[in-house]
């Protein structure tokens, strides 16, 4: 089964979405990330969407769910690299991303998560 | 719709992967017409919402991607057709936040906001067709 890879960097989990995701793949990612947060005792989740040229309400909901589940498990979520066309479309779609911080790039995202060191 | 130059692509929507294929076919079409990246993103996002509705609520169906040249303008007309249960209360369905499933309830209203034209034809037991279009002026 195809899966989006999740990288562990110290207490941080990094996901880079580079494929045109169908709904099932998005659901699998949501479940995988939540499982990994617990398993790896992660304090932060960084979702890199700089390669995504589309975020629709299903993906938006996936992001919101991941952030909510992470919060319950005492981890923060940062969304990184949103493309301008995507941001404009999300506003017009009426979608608000809840409980998710955003950052321009991975470096800034990691600073926000206050994780300088990798153990 | 009568145009000087009509070109239709029919894509069945029976599985999640079909929605991805539809988005990709639509992207190609929009690029060939010369839409900007923002226009493309809005239209493909709208199409993704409607394609999902066809699949999830309509029991599957098909998408028609029609490239149209109509006098002084060029554009794309997208139709999402299913033979599913139909929508009972259209006004309610169009309300942001209303969902009969697990969604965010933004699909129909969102598609209407993101496209230039929006047309919904439905009746309980008679299926649903949603048509959206985007135009580029010469």
C-alpha cells in the first residue's frame, strides 16, 4: 500500500507531501502520523506542503485533524510552504486551518517548534 | 451550449484515484487555455470538491471536461453527473458547514464561489448534475 514517508528528527516528525494525494492516502497519512506521535513521543509535527499545488476541504480537514490529535498528545503542528495560489483559494473556499501554525519554510517552522537540537 | 470549437473529455468517477486523474486532466486543459496559476488552482479545487461529492454522495458517476470557444471568450465547462439519491434541500446543501457526511460542508458553496458560473440540477431519487465554468476573455 502506498504511504507518505514520515521522518523522525529528534523530537520532531517531518512529513513532506509531494504527490497528488487521493482521499484514502490522506486518511492513511492522518492515521500514520498520529500513531508515530505516540510511538516516537514527538513534541512537534512539521508538514511541508511546498510541493502541493492544491489543498481542498478534505486535505484541509486532514491538516486540522492532525493538528487536533497532535495537541491532545501534547505536540505542536506547523504547516510549511503553502503556495500563494493555495492560500488565496483556501480563503475563498472558506476553509480555516485550526490549531495549526504556519511558516514559510522548514527552517522557520523548526524555529517555531523551538527544537534546535536533535537527540 | 453552441460554440465554434467544442472538445469534451469524459472521466468516470468510481474511486479516489479517479478524482486525481480528473484533476490532472483538468489541469492540462486549463493550462492549454492559458489560465493563470491562481485561476487554475481555484477551478481544480472546485472540481476536487464536486468530484468528491459525486463519488461519496452520488454513488459514483462521471466528470465531463468541456473546452469551449464561445464568441469572444474561451473557457472550460465542467459537469459532475451522478445517478445517486439527489439532493433534497438545495439551499441547505449550499450552506457553508452543512454536511450529511464527515466533511466540512464547504464543497458546494465553495465550488460556487471559486468558479465563474455554477448550476445545480437535482431531484430526490433522480441524481445530481453540477456544472461549473471559468472563462478567459480574449
